[in-house]
């Protein structure tokens, strides 16, 4: 889920830890996707993610999230 978070909402250690976790997840996902999908499926997934990200919903404390 992509979040629109105001400045100062998360502290530095939290941001660093979640950034490292996200980088590891993206690396794992890219390696696995390259083995299991072809270019056509990758394009369909990219189009789906792009469309779903346009849907926002409130999360709380002045933040909002999107569908993916």
C-alpha cells in the first residue's frame, strides 16, 4: 500500500528499517518475477498496479493510502 504521509510522521529509525525491508522485498520479487513471467504478463501487472493506485482511502491521523 502506498501511503501519503505528512513530514515528521515517522522517525528516522522506522523509516530506515522499513526502507531496508522494502528494498529486500523488491529485490526478491524482481528475481522471482523474472523466472516466472513473460513480458506480456509483466505489462499487464504494471497496468493493473497503475490503475489501482488511483484509488485512495483514509488511513488515519491525516494520512491516506492507495489500493496497492
